[in-house]
């Protein structure tokens, strides 16, 4: 197991280097120039001398390759992601302040998806071609068809028009008031986990139907093992392997959805930080956010791979 983990971690290094290179170059291809934004915001004439002085002060007068290696060197030897070009504050400090908020939203959405999707998927498979099966499958299709940003906008707008109520827009940290924080995060988490729960339900149903047709399941039932025990202990455990894989694949999708939910519900997480940075062309924050997300996604998929051994005893790591 240890040798396998070491090999996987070492194999992640080229992936992270390649991803960081793509992100670093891509963000500089965004239309618009941070120098122009700064000059216009400070009412400074955009003459050649002013531009050169500002570029030199920000370190943007050097070739992109040089900037990249300086950025990587700061990460490796100083543990720094640089400083914001606008606020001159450490990027790592900003990210560490907002990361727990996005992490909380993502975990709550994932819990919603699994708690709703897996039991409904199991029920739909066991009750195949019954009214309950048709109802749950229709629910899954409806959840997939309704875009999260549209549902979130409706939740923000129509209750305020009809009943004079709208979700809280002033964020309350979990450390300050846990109950109020969870109540505030519940609605965006439900909306964010909606589509994922539908995908989870459909995949769980499909895999359960496939596993329940296997010979060992029929043999267990024929020998008198209780159907409930057979389904939960044997069928579900084997059917969950593709579902666990789906969790790893959905990690970046959850972050992408969190960006939208944080914007709609005014949640000061990494998604809102990223949108603000893109609008300001704050390159260090953009690259820092994407790098942290990339590292998180890579290690989530590593944990998913390691979980296969817990679900399937036949899986061995060498």
C-alpha cells in the first residue's frame, strides 16, 4: 500500500506541473490588460512611461517564461503563491481564508447528492418497472433538466416578491454562529447537489440492476439469505465502486457549480474570489485558485482509488 501511494504521488508531479503551466499561460490570454485597468482606475494617463513604470513595479515587464519560473520557485522554496496585484496581500492568505467556505459548500452538496441519490437508486433498482421506479426516474430527469443557476435565481427572486422573504445575503462564519451558517448554506448546497444526486441515482440504479443479476446474488437468495441483507451487504457494496469513481470525477464540477452558487447567494468563497480576480485581471489570485483546485481534485481522485480496496476485497495495491 505504501509503495503504491508513493508511486501515485510521484506520478502526480508531472500532472501538476503541466496543469500549472497551462493555467499560468491561459490566464494571460484573457482579453483585457490589468495595466489599462489600473491606469484608468487611478486616472493616470496611459502613456508609454506610465505603463512601463507600472509593469516594472508589478514584475510584468519580464517574459512569461521568466515570470512562470519565478512563480514556481516561490511555491517550491517559499511556499508562496505570490501577492495580489491590486491589494498587495498574499494570495495564500486570501485562499486560506476562503477555502473552508467553498469546502463546506462542496461537502454539504456532496452529502445531499449521496444521501438522496444512493437510497433512491437502490429503491428504484429493487422496485424495477413499478410506479415508484417511474417516479424516481422522472425525478432524476427533472433534476438534470433544471439548471442550477436558474433554480438559484428563482429562489433569490420569487420568494421576495411573493412572501417578502429572501435567503440571507450577509455571510455568517461557522465559528461565529454554526446554526445560522448551516441554515444559510443549506439552500445553495441543495441546489448544487441536485444535479449530482440525479446522476448518482441513475448510476446506482444501473449498477444495482447489473449486480443483482449476478449468479452469486441469486445463489445467496436461493440459500435463504434475507433479501435486505443480500442487497445491502453484497449487491450495494459492489455496485458502489462506479459511484465512488463518479464522486472523484464530479469534484471539479462541484467547484464549477460553487462558483455560480457563491455569486448568486453572495457567499465569500473561492468562487467569488475567482470571479473578482478575473474581472480585475489579478493573475496571481487566478493562478493560485486554479492550482489549489487542481491539487485538491488530484488528491480526491487518489483517495477514490484507495477506497476501492475497502469496497472490493479483490482489489490489491502493489
